[in-house]
């Protein structure tokens, strides 16, 4: 009988192990395996790779399912954490991030009553904070005058865009009244944004702020 090459036997081995070869082929493979150690080793390796004991299958799938469930829990926890951070960031922006309300004579008015007390009236929808300086001596048109600066801030939650969240229903106009400190000493009130920290660090000055400020009240007018 002609000797069969090992390469041919090794090609047939998977079919032989699965039991899908003819009887003649089966006998041929078994005869070759009797005297060929190389193919015997290959045969054992293939059997080991293909065969999974029945008793181990359930344990294997249980391990895979357990790892997958653990991975899903970790992914869910990470997703929940990231979502919480995003919501907190949005909340901080909506509630705490402030921007300056542009001046308009319709929403900000200064009034000096009979008792010589100076008031700021705000007629807008709402505001987050008001910033006012004590009177300070600055040169205006060649004269030294006691100037006070004021400006209002808003957040998203305190701005007219809040109507979008409130089903489009606008709030009733309100008159928010603020009393100026040391009102009797004030000669004029200007509307302008300022940053005290920059001024303290010599990165800005009250004179520069005065250049772009809007005069909204002057004593005697």
C-alpha cells in the first residue's frame, strides 16, 4: 500500500475526529496513526481543542454571563456618574453663571426722594445680583465729582429666556428698589460693569471704566 503523506492525513483529521469520513478513509487514517508519531500528536492536539466536556459547558457559560453582567454594571455606573456631572454642570451654569444686563432706561431708573435718599429702581423681569460702589472722587469734564457705579447681573434662570421654561408665561413687572450707600455724597450715578479684583491688581482703573459708562443720574437734574 502506498504511503500517505502526513499533510494529507492532517487535512483529513478534523473530519475524522467529527466522524464524517467514509469507512475506507477512517481505516486509512487509523492505519497511518499507528506508526506516525507526528500525526498522533496532531490528532491529540485537535481532539483537545475541539472537545469541551459537557460538565464544563454550563460552568463556562455561567462564567461568561457573570463577567458580562459585571461589565454591564460597571458601564451603567460610569454612565450614571457622567450624566450626574453633566447635570450638575448645567445646573451651575443656569443658576450661578452671571452676565451683565445691558443698560436700558426702561428697566433702570435712579430717584432721589424728598428725604434726599437715592434709590435705584429695577423694572425688568428679574435679576441675580446688583453691584454698587461707594461714591468715589473722579474727574468728569474737568471737575472733581463723587461718582457711584452700578450694574445688574442675570443668570439663565433670572433672565427673560426663562419664559421658555415657564411655558411662555412672562412674570409681572416688578419694581426692585435698592438704596445707595452714602447717597447724600453722590453727584452722579453711572451704569458700567467693573471688576474690583482687576482694579486692585492695577489691570484696570475707575477712570477707564468711566470712559465707557452710561450716565443715568446727575444731582440737580
